[in-house]
C-alpha cells in the first residue's frame, strides 16, 4: 500500500488507473500474479475499529473467517477489503461488539452494497449454519462452488421457470377462451326469442348475413352508421307491411291508435301467433281490424239514440191517452 501511495504521489496517477493497467499487462504477458491475502489487512482494520482488550481475539476470529471464505472461492477476483469488512463485522458480533455496517464501511473503504453482497455470499455457505462453538472447534473439509458459478446456475433455473410459466399461461389463456366461447353460446341460447313479424324479420337478416360477401368485421365496422340507417328503414317498412299501410301513412297518432287493443283481443292474437310459429317458419300477415284503423266506433249511447227513442215512445203514449179522453 505504501509503495502504491508513493507511486501515486510521484507519477500523479490514480491508483485505480495503475491497477487497471497492471491487470491488462498481466493478461497480455500471461503473468499469474498471486492474489493479495485479505489476512494481511485484518490486524490494521481491527486496530482502527477499537475493540480494546479483545482486539487480538476479534482479529484471530476474523482471520479464521477469511480462511474459510478462501476455501469457498469467495476471494477469487475480488478485492480483499470487502472480505475483510464482512469477516470483521461477523467476528465483532461473535465477541458481542455492536459495530454497525456504516462503521465498518468507514474503516475498510468499500461500498455498503459490496459489504452486504459478501455477507449474503457467506450466508449461502455451510459454515454460516454452524454455531459459534462448532465454528471454533470444527474445520469443514467440504468446499463450495464459486459464487459466480452458483449465480449462473440460479439465473438459468429462473429463466427455465419463466419459460415454463409462459407456456402454462398460454395453455390457461386458451382454456379461458374456450370457456368464454361456451358462456357466450349459452347466453345466446338463453335469450328470449322474437315473435311475430320481428322473428320473421330477424330470420331474413340471418339469411342475408349468410349469403353476404364475406367481408371482415373490421371492414363492416367502418360502415356502422350506414348499416344502422338501413336497419331502421327496414324495420319501419316491416311495421308498415304488418299493419297493411304505406310507409308514408305511418304517423305517431296512427301508430298509437293501431297499438290500442282490447285485452281479450291481445290474448287471442298471441295464441294465433304461437300457432303460426308452429305451422311455419314465417308467419302470415293478418289484416288489421276496422276498429284499430278507424278508432272507436260510435255507439247508441254516444249518439243519444236511447233518449230519442224514449222521448218518442212517451209522446205516443200521451197522444193515445188524449184520444181516449176525447172519445
């Protein structure tokens, strides 16, 4: 460290730039430079954290943790300060010293994210499952795979699971679509059927749709307004044909008069419509009644015939009585 600081002051170059240049040279010249042992920095960092009388004990525990991390390939390709910070934090907690992550970061000069990542990697090793007594007495012979290797396996597993979930989602969407079609078909069959002239008109529309030009729904949707206008004209013509009148003769007052029917007559017409539906597909047009066209017919009571007849009979009786008296 002192030599690097001297070079930095002499050459006025950043230390990270020197390290990057050294890595490029060692790779191009095939120089296998030994990795820096993190144990070299443990005593100095422990002294800065001020553990007091237990400074040596904390340092030895941290060195033991670093050695275990080295067996699990955690030091390869990593800066030693991150491993030192994680080992010192765990060793301090083992000796009942409450050192926060910020205090460790301020001493070892690493990012808080890097320190948490090293702690997470150490948590995935079998050593983290041991108790304090087992850790101080037992040395595990097994080694773990490098963290980068396990991370790659984890990513592959996640990608595989994601692909499987996508396939399952596609199958579920297809099944949902089938259920949706069945529901639409059931709703269509449960709708009330049209009766009378409107049923015949709907059948004619279905036949026209079947014999159409086969245009796509997108092209038909562009002509929505024209189709609606044509439908209204067809409906008015069908109503006029049903009542036996021309389209120009259908006014609001005429329709109101035509719709006024007696309850008994309405029931009879419904029964006749059901019989017509059973006999044929298209019901026959029935001529409207004279009363529905001309309105209410004048009766004897409305014309005052009863009073007239009563008066005439009364006059006849009076004349007869007078004749008998004269005789």
